[in-house]
């Protein structure tokens, strides 16, 4: 297990095409999800939840999304519909982080949304700490109400992101990062 600062300093997202079997074992996934749930959460609302797509569930979700895509895009090619069916089968495991933020008398919705994003980041970091690769993406189902409904989200819920997880087949190269002088000001 890498040192915490080294992990944070070297964190990189894998490309989906570079993620393969094996996925985290069930006990590792429980660890990952437990760590993902340990985030700042004003009011202890847990304004997020997780949907795990694994095994045949990845294909069932893909079928549901392909059906929505076909309804929204009647001119879609068979190839595109097949791609949609295989959307979550590209990797061994996908976890959707769902924001379930709602109006609250004391806790702003914005804070609840940020808590959901923190859950997604913790999920990424825990996955990487266990030696797996991961990437956080959104894609069209995030923004389409019919797609969200097909995946079991309530009307008020939104997808913070899909975390694609597997074993990386390629070493990750770092990309240029902004110089602190470009992103830090002092007041």
C-alpha cells in the first residue's frame, strides 16, 4: 500500500481501454465504498449513494441505456446501440456516485453536492490505494433524465460520476499540472 502523500502526489486516472480484470474482490469493494462514505457531510445527511455495476448487472444497465438512447436518437446506428449496450462492460466494475441532495432548512444544497463529489474522490483514492486503476467520468447518461430513471435514480437525484475500475494494463504517465503560482493567490 503506498504512502498517503505519495498516493495523493501521484494520483492519475486510467484510460478506460487500459482497465481489465481483475476487479476489486468483494471485501476490497466494501473497503473502497466504506472509505468513499467517510467524507465531510454537514448535518450527517449522507446526501449521496452508490450504485455498483458488476457482472451481468453491467449488461442489464447497458441494455436499459441503449433502449433510452434509441428512443432519443431514432436514427442511431446498430453499432452505436451495441456500444451503448456495452457501455459498462468496458471494464470489470463501475460504481455510480449518485447525489441525492435535497432542499434542507439548514444545510445548503451546494454543500450536499460537494459532499457527493468528495465521496467520488475518496472512492477514486481508495481504489488506487488498493492497487487498482480508476477513472471518473460522466458521459451522456449523467445529464439525461430518462437515462437516470432507467438506472433507478429518483427524479431529484443526479449522477456525480461513474467510476470505472479495473486493473491497469499500462503504466500511467503524469500530465502537466498547473504551477502553484498560476492557481494560488494570497489575501
